[in-house]
C-alpha cells in the first residue's frame, strides 16, 4: 500500500496533486509521502509486536531529515553507516540509544563520534575494527556494546551488487573466526559482546533465505551460549523486497510468521534494519518531458531528470514504473519508448522499452518507487544541481530540502593561480 494514487485522471501524493507541487517547486523533484513512510514502518512494527524488538530504519536508503524526524517520532531507531549519517541522525533528534552503526570501514573519527554520542551498538565487521573500537572506548572510558556481523553464507536471489551475506564478499566475518573472537572477548575489556548481527542483502522477496540465515545465526548463538558467551540481542538486518513492477514480495506479516518461531525459541531481543521496505514506495521522482524524438528504430522521451538524480536504472538495471502524471486518455499509445535524461552518457536512462502515450514538451512523468536509494545516491555529475525534496502529509506539502543553486555547485572551490 502506498499513498500515490490516481484521482480524476491525475496522480496524487496523499491529498495533493503532483502537478500542483511541480508547479510550485519546479522539476525534477522528489516527492515523499510521510503517511506511507509511517504506514510501512508500522506494518513491520505490528508484525513483530509479539517479541521484544527495535526497528532501526536504514538511513542510507533515505536520509532526508524530515523523514528521519517523522520515523523517530513514531518510535523508530536508526541504522547508520557513516559519521555523516550519525550527524544527520542526531540533527534529526534521534535517540542515540536507538542507533546502530554498521560499515566495513569505520574510521577512528567516526568511531569516536559514535561512542561519544552513546549509540546502542556497533555492528563490527573485522578483528582490526574491534581493536579500534576498544581503543576509542578505553580513551573515552566507556564500555561499548558490540555485535559481530557474521557472514551466514547464504545466497539470496537478488542483484549480485546487493547480496551481502555470501562467502567471498567484503561484508561480515565468517562464522569460525567470529566464534573465536566472541570466545576471546576478554581481550577487549572496553567492549561488551552482547549481540550478533547479520544482513544478507537487499530486495529479497521471499522468506527462505532469511529463514536459512536466521537458523544459522540461531545455531551460532546457541553454540556461543554453550561456550559461556551470553548473547542478548540478534540483529537480523534489513533486505525486505518491495514491488517495483510485478514482484510479489512477502508481506511484513508473512516475513514475521516465517522468522518468529526461530527467534522466539532463542529468547533474545531482536533488532531489524529495514530500509527499502519503509522508504521505497514512499517516494516518487517527478520529471518533465523536454523533447520527444523518434528515429526509424527508436523513440525517446527526453526528460529533465537524469542518472545523476536517480542512478538505480543505470547501475543495477533497476526497473521503476514510469507514468504520466496527468493521464492522456486520447493520445496514441507508443511502444518501445526509452525515457532518457540530458546527461552525456548512454547509460543515462530511467526506463527502456516502455509503453507510453505520445507525450509533448512540458508533460510530466512520475518515476515511481523512488523513495529508497534515490536522492541519497544523487550527484552533481554534469554540474547539475541536486533537485528539491518535498514532503506531503495529508493535504499539505512543503519543501524539506531546497533545490541546489549554481552557487552550491562551486561551494568550497577556489580558483587557484598556480
Ligand atoms: C543497506 C543496509 C540495510 C537496509 O537494506 P534494505 O535492503 O534497504 O532493507 C540494513 N542493514 C545494513 C547493514 C545495510 O547495509
């Protein structure tokens, strides 16, 4: 369920016409439905209500401050992956005691800032990192909770760029090494090894790989307990898939039903780190048609948004539904249309081979399901200012982040005479 729906032949974000937002704010523009963010967050929360559990929204999927504020006010924790995300999380007013920090390459500065802030836990990805956190915690005289991110070696069926829990990728620690590290926890007096973390990948639409990975983690926790290592928390990561086109992903309830039996038997506190599930269908990217171009072999809709605004189609071959914001009932339907941006790269496209009504200059298109890994991956490539982010709640909308200006493009730059 999301709150982008057609009413009277035009697309609405909650109760606001997308056309009206673009008229006021310009295009391209990201539009977020805060109601959808909350609805999806609450779906997971309810599905796991029968167990002690903390949901930490994955900030890397959408780090808009208003979004973070909205979710944390509703009780969400946050899953961060950098010092910058820590900064934004705290800026949005998040409770540090509900922040978990994952990343294979945390710097000493990032670790220091996070220990100082008093975050709930680090998800640790190497032995070297354990030493670094222990060193920082000693210096600050704190005892820091940590979980090791184990690599359960499962292979979920998803794009190979977004699998993270199989042998041979850079994430996590193999189970044998991890076991040794837990047993040797006494070597790190400033760390409390009270949790186990896993995150097996993204856009996973079936429960089987999750169940398999959680079973392995559960056996691992039991093995640790037998060895005298008390584990209180199991962080099962994110990765829940969503509908981009015709996927039929598990619902939050189905996911919970599949994994809860294993988790309940274990008697631990659960942490979840959903990103895309909460943010993916909560946002769209609205863009304007600049030109329509036909050759004997192809038709192109050239729009004002490009791969610098939304890179998922270019790098993952990701599919996003693309629909006219105002239905063109009478226009001829054209097949095989590529929707491309203005950037000087052949990889600059938002969709390929689509069926669209014949569009004209100025028509608006909505790129759907762009709330996750959209704006956060935007760049200034081709010296294009980053677009605005608008939030909608009911009948109201507001610019949550201004469109960048040309002045923003040269901020921090000096013209050196060398
Ligand atoms: C990216 C990431 C997530 C969120 O993944 P989604 O597929 O968006 O749910 C959760 N945990 C970790 C450690 C991540 O790196």
